[in-house]
C-alpha cells in the first residue's frame, strides 16, 4: 500500500485524459485571480420573504456611486453569445445583473496603470456578485455561458452620445490584446 498523496502534490497532467482544476476562491470565498486597479465588485443586499425577493440596485455606496446617475439602460445577452471587446475613453460602466449569469472578462491596457497587462474574470450571478464597476480605459466583454438570456442594467457615468459614441471596439478573438478568450470558457 502506498502512502496517501495530497491532491496539491500531484503533478498537472501532460497530455492524457482530463485536466487539473484550478481554485477560483480561497476557503473563505475570496477570489484568488488577478484584480485590476479601479474595478469594484459588489454583492448587493438581497431580501427574501414569502412574497418574493428584492435586491438593492443603487444604494449610494460611494465605491460604486461616486458620480451621479445620468443615464441608464438595460441590455440582454443571448444564450452562449459574446459582446465585446469594448473600452471607453470618458465614461465608467456600472453593470448590474438582473437575470441570468454572465462572465465579464476585463483586460487592463491603460498607460501608467499599476495593473497594466492584467486580465480579470468576474462572474455575475443572482446568488453572487451582481454588480461591477469598470473604469475608463479597461477593455471588457460579457459572455453568456448559459442556455437562457441574461439581462443587465448599466448606469454609465456619461449618457450615450449618438454623434460621437464613447466606445472603442475590437473583435472577441483579436490579436491586439494578449488574452486567449477560449482559455476562460468552460471545458466540457
């Protein structure tokens, strides 16, 4: 009989069947992945009773609402679809998931940022973080990994300017960013 081996002591598989799982949170539930300066995630207060549920969307928290609400819109992401890459030169996006689940990928390519080059994954779900603040200049995309529509509300810090939109776009599979989006997608 051999001595027991901790899973953490096993080498990652090279080639054969399967792949080693990677921890996404600590034992306390704190995300272990890289973070980007200025990105704020929030799990709003959620009230449940026999009549239904309520969650607070805009509660005045200065980390999320340091600037007034000047515009608001809701958008959907169809099942298994991707929206992005996009970044803004002036406005901050303040997303709030209202239904479904979304993966938000963020990549910091800002000159002078202490986290330049960092890619961050945020999972938005009804029973987890529902809100994320995306700073000016951070590339972002939203991915619906589920089989139903996902809905989110955005409270950007600037209204949409139809004559000159504040949105720079790249294809999801661009070579302009050093991010392999496929590596963040589920492996079934």
